C-alpha cells in the first residue's frame, strides 16, 4: 500500500471549497429545474452529485489522518503546558529564595531573566500550537460535515502537577544549568 503525503491544509481547504462549489451548483440547479427539460436536469444533477460524492470521499479518506495530526498536536500542547506550569512554579520558588536573601540581586537578575526567556518561548510555542489545533479542528469538522450536536468537545490542555523540587540547584533555569556560574550564599 502506498504511503500518503502528510495532511496538507491547503489541499484540504481546496477540497472543502470544491465540495461547497458542487453544493452551490446543485442548489442553483434545483432553482432552474422548472425551466429545464427533465433529461438535461437529470444528467447535470447526476454529474454534480457524482463530483460531490468523489470530493466528499476524498475528504473522508483524509479525516483519519487529520484526526491523527490533531491528536499528536494535542499531546504536544499538553506537554508544553506541563513544562510551562513547571517553569512558572520553579521561577516563583527562585523568586522567593531571592526575596529571603539566598541569591544576590545579580544572581536573581540572571536566574529570573533566564526563566522569563524560557517562559516566553514556551508561551509562544503554546500559542502557535493552539492556533494550528484550532485550524485543524475547523477543517476536520467541515471535512466530516458533522452537525453542531455531533462535534467533539474542543480539546483543552491538561495541567499536570510538576514534580517536587527539593534542592535549590534545581531552580537554575535550563539555559543556565550548564554554565554552573551561580553560587549560593552560605
């Protein structure tokens, strides 16, 4: 069995537009029925219905792949959300340690700045994935042409509690952990 190309949003949108065009043509054809001979009407209607079935079949064939892409992105979003939660909590802990004097102002600025950069990156990644998921879900709903009552509930990220961090060295942001330039006061 030949492998298919990955789901292309442009291709799927093209199929959706094509299906919509055939549906519009069928509606317009029905409006012209009374002024057209029955044999011509039947021939054109059969042609449009065949085209509509073909494009609908192509969309249905791709719906499974689209669902897999949605599921994979949802898992990625869940992981990024978990990482973001852990980063925020670790940053808060480092901020508290700095507030009580464990870190100097210079150390806190370095640590806090690194955490902030990491959080900005995670939020940016999360927003991009959420936008992709919204588009894929929109296309999926149109490709299977479900009624609103049949649409699956929108996927939301699950927040997973971060693992406890008991040692202050675990508060070093990933970008600084390799440098080991931060020293704790005694």
